[in-house]
């Protein structure tokens, strides 16, 4: 029976550790933008067309 108490205590400490890690990740901005990284690869190869009103500067 004492093994169950030990396992419950260890699981509570592990859960608290994961919760602290999650809170630190949220505070550091890990989950701020979860949509853009997944679609960024789709828009990497877009060609930027020069504006007709803006002259291009050649050096």
C-alpha cells in the first residue's frame, strides 16, 4: 500500500514540473503565433512585383 502513496507523490511532482515548464513557455512567447509558421512555407516563393509608380533605383 505504501508503494501507491509513493507513486502518487511522484506523479504529483512530475505534474507540477510539467505545469511549471508550460507556464514558462507561455510567458516566453512560445505559443504566440501558432498559425503563421505552418503556412509560411506556402508563401516563401511569392514574387514581389515592382510598383509602376515607384522608379527602380539602380546602383
